[in-house]
């Protein structure tokens, strides 16, 4: 170990210590209704947002970020107002 490296305190876990995967475990893993798998997670949006790449002036981005988390949503609201939506 060199002087720049820090020691790690990771505790190794033996993969053989994992619980046995039984039929009962697999039955609980997926949820079915009327024989159909129920999708998990967030439901799809009616109008999902579109991912784009845009280049903005650094001072503008800094100003938007200065108000904290949610700056992209605030920028979206400002753009909607600017184009009259």
C-alpha cells in the first residue's frame, strides 16, 4: 500500500451465505393478477418529458442552480412562460 492509498474496511461476505432460493421465494418475487404479471415501478406518463441536449451560458445555469434542487423543472416552467404556454 502506498502512502496515498487509504485502507478499506470492506467486510467480505461469502456468497454461500446467501439464502436458498426456494419455490416459495420465487412465488413471492412477482405479483400476478388474473394470471397476468403486474408491472412494478412508476406508471408511464401521458406526456413524458423529452430528453434533449442544450448548451446554455454558464452564468444562466449557475443562476438556475442557485435556487437549489429542481432547477430543471423551474427552467421548464420559465421556458413555457416565455413561449406563451
